[in-house]
């Protein structure tokens, strides 16, 4: 777990390396979903890396597409995006929305279902937060 959060991996120039790191980190969150695996500052970097993997989901033929879908599925299943609210990662939440809304290609039903699950849950949280204000 500690090896994955080294700067040389989180900021690696190769997109495939960063994707594999994001995949490993999302699986760590899946395995220990009841606790945060890292401190708040590291979690913000982790979520930034994960959200960046959702960019270019229109490229369905590349070798990285399957990993991106796996990360999306884990995020929807574990609901780790709720942690983003507690960390006040509003810019990342907005970026994730933009990634999902910018998809132009047709994706299988599970992809749409995962995206809808994430988006609707986030919208529900936003409503709850706005009502408290």
C-alpha cells in the first residue's frame, strides 16, 4: 500500500502506469472499504488519479479500456466517491460529472448503470447538503 503512493508512481509520465496504480488503489479501497487507507492529503491525490482515468472513456478499443471500466465498477460498488465529499473534493466531483457527460460513444449497460449509480448518489448527497445549509 505504501509503495503505490510514492510520487514516482502517482505522477508517472506514462498514462498506463498511472492507470495501473489507480486500479490497484481502487482495489485497496474495495478491500478495506470501512477505513481510509491513507491520510486526507494522499486520498485527495488518489481520487484525482482515479477521476483522471475516467477521461477518454470514449476510447473503447485501447488496451486500457477494461481497466478503466473496472475502476468505474469498483467506485460504484464501494461508493468511495462519498469520501470525496468529506475531503471537500468538489472540483474532482465536477470533473467526474464532466467526464461522464462528455461520453459520446455507446457503452454496454453495466457501464451506464455504474455511471448512473454514481451520479444519482452524488446528486442525492448534494440535495442533502443543500438542505442542511
